[in-house]
């Protein structure tokens, strides 16, 4: 019986390298790898050895005969992918780990960030060199978006953190947490103590809608909403208020789907996860019964991945409906079997009156061809704009032109909602001392080497990886290949003797950190926080109970 890859696939391709018959595709060398929703196993070629299941860091691989209920659809998805992408499973050229000539000595490399892209970078450097690493994070805990971005009901996805645990405990690695580059130490100071600095700082800002009322209370960026339910220490517990019956989420990518799902999931189910305590309490008191996912384009251009949307369709006690519209109906009826719009087949097409109170029950409304125009206010309460807060969102109908452009129709209406979440993507935050690509907010680079946009010349010893490198695209596993490209560039420069020699060493840098940030913490404090959170979770039957503020995290670390 063949194996199949299911919803929680992180695309890091650990399974590809262990398959003895090369039946898992797309591989990192194939063009579809960067855009596929998940990896797939060819049931005709699979020999049922189970090596892929053992290697998968997120428990996404199962024998087809063990799939149950809604998961049985993944047997068809795996099989059908190979129907549309025939493959003879021929082996590509072998690749071998990099190494450095011994006469180069020991490299000292700083990695700024501790999320997945930083973890894969450190893994690669420790695996193929004798380098000494310094890892830095502005927060007192590690994980980046793995801890503060992955939805709490995706616990299996978070298991990939276990693969990074060995990295953080490697004796060649020193960790400095609660230390911010650009505020506590500069890029120039990092460069003065290391041969190379790799920035894995992600894309922490949100993209703006650019419409009136966007900054009213009750208008929340997705970055803040996700941080709120994941106990991100810089997001206050009162960031989100759930007293209204309708919430509008602008956007329909995976983050928007996560937000809709968390808002309407039974809190008793979430109580078994690592969701923030303050978010769980708010969801238990929540009045939300309807979530509208708003998209300016049609269903064929939906940004969610198929596995995430399929999970949304089977959320217990929640009805998923599509707002009826002639263009939307036509797109669904004419969709090819594996098209985005085909995922909506069988869902109810219903009229939606956003000006009225939601009907009974809990439901998610997929509203396409609607562009946000203005957030309206109720004129009551405290806050900016004369003390008002959000009361609704005015939208304009759009249509898809033959050339794929979105055109406005001039027809408008207003959706009543006291909470609007803006989920139209992330944007990089500039790192002081590094050039920025103004189009994406990412660090300007060529193949991972930081470059001066004006001259195209590399900034010696400076590198970038992850979303800070390629913009906010690709899931957790995409960072593995991204990290390998950046590390290859770094090692090429080392061999070419193009890395500047540091003027000071590891001890001098540690003294600098203690002087600049006396409350910076390291591995011992991180272990203490880990123990404290897991002990709190064990007492409640949960994987962990997160400490939600910087003072709480620092206090737990000191109690080691």
C-alpha cells in the first residue's frame, strides 16, 4: 500500500532525500518546487518502505489505508498530481555537502534571527564547516514565525522546531536573546567581531490598504492578530476585541484562512493547543458568528493553498458559503478539475447582505470581486479620528478583465463590522545599515549576498536569507533551499578570501553584549523558559502554556 502526503506538509523536502525510488515530487531541483502547495508521492512507484514518514519533521506522511474521514482526499490529491505532472522518477545528478579548505581556519558567523530560515542556515553551516556561530534575536525566546506565526491548531507543523533543537544546543553556537540589532548593537559592530553576518529577520510589517479609516480602533493588521493569539510578547493582550457578531478579513491567503478558522473554532478544541491564554479567554467570550473573507479578485485567483482551504471546509459546526454573483458562479462552473475555483464546487452560493445582522449559526462567507474603499466609524468610544472606532467597511464591486486586470464597477455597499483584519501580505522592516529593495521591503541582494542597489556591488561579509531575502513568499520548508543558496554564496566568498577578517573575537563580543544589554539571555535561560512553559502546559493537559510578555519570559529565565 502506497503512502500519501497530507495537509501539514511543510515542503522542506526531508522526505525526498530518503526515498529509495525517487517517487516524491516536485524535488528542490524541479521548477514546480517553489510554487506547489505540498509535495506528492506517486502511488504507482511507491514501494511502501516508510522512509519518508520517518524523515518527515511534521508527521505529514501516512499509509493511504490509514487515512480516515476528510484526510482521505489526500490519497486522490497525491495520485492526481502525477496524472497532471507525469514523471519517470529518474535520478538527477548527485550533490555532495560543501566543505572548506582547512587552511582557511575557523569562520565566525553571526545569524540574526532564530526562526526557520535562521535554523536551516545554522544547520547548513554546522553540518559542512567547523564554523563558530552567534545567533541573535530581539525577543527572549527563539522560533520567529514558527512560534509566533503558525496557528495554534497546527501543532504538528510546529514539531519542525525539534529539528532545530540540536542546532541551538551545539557547543559551537552561542546565543544572545533579547538583543536587537540596530538598537543594542549595530551591523558594523557585528561585522567587526565576525567574518560574516547572515540576516534572517523575516518580514515583520504588514502591507497597507491605503484607504481612509485604516488606522481606526477596530482595524487590525494580520501580523498583530496572529501575534495576539500566539502570545507574541510585543502584542498587547487587549489588541483584539470580539464583541461584534461579524468580522471582515481583507484577503484570502493562508493567514486569512487561519484567522477565520481560529475565530470560529470551538474554544474547547483550542484549549488543547498552545494558544495564548488571553486569546483563549477572549474567544470563550466572543460574540463572533460570521467571518467574511474579502477578495478583490475572483475565485480562480484565490491565494490560499488547497490543503488549508480543504481544512477550512471541514471545520466542525461552521458552514462555509460563497456569496452568489454571476461572475463567481460562472468561474466555479467552468473551473478545471485542479483549478483554484474548483475547490469551491459544492459549497452553497447564497446572497449576502453585509448591512444586516448575521443569521443564526456560525459561518464563513467567501466574498469575491469586492475591493475595500473606506473603513467607516461609529463616532463613539475613545481613540483617534475624533474618538470613533470601526463600524463597517465600504467595498466596491470589481470585475476581472480578459487580460487578468481588476476593474472597478462603481457599485458600492457597506459591510457592518466592528473588527476588520487587514491580511494582504507582509512587508520587510528595514535593518539599519543594510540597503533595502523599495519594491518589497526586503534586503537588496544577489543570490543571498547583500548588495548596494546603486552599484550592484556586494557588501562584504553581509548575507540575507528567508523572507528578508525573497520577500514574504513560501512556507517553512522553502527556507531550506533558500538557506543552502545563501550558505553556498558565503562559502564561495570564504574560499575566494573575500570575507573581511574580524578585528575582535567571541569573548570581546560577549563583553559588548553584557555592556549594551545587561538583560540579554542565552541558552540556559532559554531552557528554563522551555521547562516553565511545558510544566504549565502539563498541568492543564496542553503542549505548553506560553509566557506572553517580555518580563514574564525574563523572570522565568532567571529562575533556572
